[in-house]
């Protein structure tokens, strides 16, 4: 089995990914709000990946991996570990190809995400909400099923797939000055770097991270990967650490990493629901939270924001729990 | 002052309205969900008018009225009564033209809608939540301000404006078999009839109404307008009765009116938030509720659904209150 975590994907890989996945993804709309522009002083463009059928940009990377397999490889199915959206998007892609998908998910993952995995035909094995537990349980599942491992982000097929989002985003706007996306393991940010460093190197790439899971921020400042085992944040998609491939892109192409508190994330989430009128996850609110917190850095700029996913438990909204 | 309630708008009025309002409205996207298609057995297309800047299709009719005024008429401003979205959309349009807007709203209208009226510069006078009270308070406000009355639906300028939504909808889809929209006073349905009876007379037009405010349904069956004074439903945008102009369109062009219970409306609303991942009002959920309730009538058909608005109190979601 090839070690996928050692292969750096190229711009051509991203272009090939886009052709491969087009029948399986949506070209999601870019939305604007005059009110949010007034509030921030920037001109904001929101790429609504929450409108993908399975509700997240991760359908891009997952579809690229699944539909890039040979028939022989595909027969054994795929497997992964994920806090949620990669699990359900990989299940969705595997379901479209008609192959098995085994996923390891923390028992604390949102119910909406677990339900979706099962709806798409995926099989869940639960683990504790820590990197240690996740990796141990996954090793057992992979050995038992023999499926192709599609890492949620430290995989060139996945990063090339995520990069297709920025390609569409640039086609849908008349140029941008900055692009802001949330950072957890760094898959979306790496895909963004991959695409923009060739297509539009003038665009600054800003990663947005919860203060309470700021390992990427600390890695960026320290110049090497720092990984926390079990950070706690409402932005459930952003708890995982950087890995070699994503660190390559983050350390070479990201202009800055900015952080926001839990309350700032919740406030930004509610503002987006109210004024853009879209359902999105806490993780997707981190970019607007850092823009509102650092207005001077974005004022007067054309800023792209990647709305990464929309799979939330509607019965457990963060501003109702308070 | 002309009596606007006696003038039936024409297809040409609708075309002129579209040219007039284009700089002030969005060409909202049409969304689909494979899951909702599976669930209903129909092919559903959702026109997302909740994504208008002020959050509702009523910005079309309001903008057509405001920007169609002569400079002399405009000077005195506009006034209206409304359960919410017409009030805030008229305020929005008046704000863009820089003229005063006075609105009478029931004191029970959602806080989100009252806040938006004030944000756009409108002035609110509150009334009791009944047609009787609304009309009495409004007569006083109109006499005092002298503004041009823009009725929320019984006005040819408003109906011609709302009709532009169906024009875009037909341009954005490859033909439809049926179109379903909520019915309260009948403004959106009348605009839909106005446009489709010329542009696409083969499309069946279905109105969807809450069982608890089913005056349009009973009017349709009886063959004359039946008006309730103060019906109670979670679909706060649909409590008002038909009037002469909207009855003209409903009685001549609507194929059927279907109703749904409060629980069916709430269930359809939650399903839409979950699978389309959009924030929309209870009123907009009535079409999906009647489709789910009458699957055989829609199965195998290409069905357009107008998502009329997205101004909800995020702190008071109906499934949390239960």
C-alpha cells in the first residue's frame, strides 16, 4: 500500500480532481449580505459549501479519493476516522460508487453527523474523543476490513479535491484580496493554498481557529507542528491537529492564523444565520468571528469566506443552550 | 388619489416592474435536495427568496411601488400595514430611495421583523393582531402622514412586482409542471398567476395554506371571499384575508388550494432547515407540508416551490418551544 501522507499534490492533480468529481458535487453559490459588509467594513463573499448534498466541502476530497480508485481497490471499500463531515461525505461518495465505507467517529460527534453517515450506508465504530483513542480504534477497524484508508486531510487526493473549491470561488468572483477559511487538520486551507498559489498568488490566505483549539496557531508561530490530544471547542470540526502534508501548505502559503473565543464564534454563527439566512456549523463561523475581531485587517478588502458545512443538531443550537 | 385596488395588473406591467426593480433586488438562486426528492417522490426546485437582502420576496413588490412613484409623490413617503415582511421590505425600498416609510404592525409580530423595519429606517405604529384593529389604526396613520398607501397585496404595483419571481424561476429551470406557493392575502400567488398565465399556462398553480387560517381555501370552495378577523397560526405571514385583486387571480388561475396542520408545518420547516440548510420562516414551510401530505398529487412531477422569506426569531424556534 502506498504511503499517501508523503505525496504532495500538484495544481494538475487539483484540475484532474475537478473533472473527476464534477458529476458528484454541486457548484455551490457565492452569497453576499449588504448588512454584513456594513458591519465589517469589508466586502464579503461567502462560498456556501454547506449546500453540498451531504452538507460539507469534504464531499470534494472524499469523492476524489473514492472515484480515483481502481475497480480492484474499490472492491475492498474505504475506511477513515473523522469528527463528522469527512465520515459522512466519504460515506456519501462510497454510496454513489456502491462500495463499503467504515468510519471511526468520536462518541461525542453531533448526532446529525452520525445519522447522516448511516443514511448514506456507512458503518460507524465509536471511539473516545481524543486523537490517541481515535488512532487505536481505527488501526483495528482498518486491519479487520482491509479498506483503502482515506485520511480526512493528510492525503493528497483529499487535498487536491478540497482545492477545487477555491478554483470555483475565483471563477465566481471578480478577484479577491483575501481568503479566510477555518483550520482544524488543515485540509481546506491546504487545498486553498494548493490552488491559489498557482491560480491567484496575490490573494492572502488567512486561517481562522478557535482559541480553545489553537494548535495550528501555535504551530505557525513556533515553526513546527504542535498537536493537542483532546481540545474542547464548540467548533467540533476543528479539533484535530495538523499533519505533515497540511503543515507543508500551511507553513509555505498561509499569511496569518487568527483565533476567536467560543462566545465570539457563537455570536458570529448567529449573525450569519440571521443575515445570510443559511444553516451552518459553528466551525464555519470562526472566519466571520476573526473578521469581526480584526476589522482593520480586512477593511476595504474583497474577502472570500469558505462556509465549510451545515450539519448541525437543530435541537441543540449553541445560543439556546446558554 | 387613485384607487389602486381596482386596477388589474398586466403581463407588461410585470415586465416593466422587473426592469424597474432589478438594481434593488437579487436574482435569488434555485436549490435542490436529492434527499427531499426521495422523500416526496417529486423533483423539487426551491426559489430562495429568503436570500433577498431584506429576507423576503416582498422586496419585489415594495421596490416596484416605491421606485414607480413620481418625485412629487415620493416626497410624502409611503405607508402600509403588514404582519411583517411587507413592512420591512417597503422600509428597505423607501430607505434606498431616501423617503419616509410609516408602517402599522400587530404588536405580536416577530421581534426580528420589527427590528428590521427600524434598521431600514421605517417608523412603526403598533395595533392589535386583528384585521379590524389594523385597519382602524392604519386610517389614523395615513391621515396623519399623507404618505402613499402601498397595500401589502391588494395593489397592482405590488402584484406586478411579486410576479417577477416566477419569471426568474421559469428562466432558471428547464420547465416546471407545478408551482406551489403559500397563500395569505394572495400577493405572491397572484403575481405567480399573472406571470404564468401568459408565460407558461401549462404550469398548475397550487396555493398552500395553514389549516388554522384557511380562509382562502374556504373562499376557493365557496366561490366568493370569506375573511376571518384574527386567525391564529405559527405561519405569521399568512393570517390576512384575500381582497378583490388577489381574489381575481386566485379564482381565475389557481388549480387547487391545499392545507396543512400546525405540526405538519413545523415538521416541514425543520426538514427544510436540515436538508436544504436554509433559514426560512414557518410560512414558507406550508408548501412542503402540503406536498408531503399529498404525495400522489406531486409524484414524478417537476415542482417549483417559492421559499418566501427568512426572517425568524432564532431564539424562538417552533421545535424548541414544544
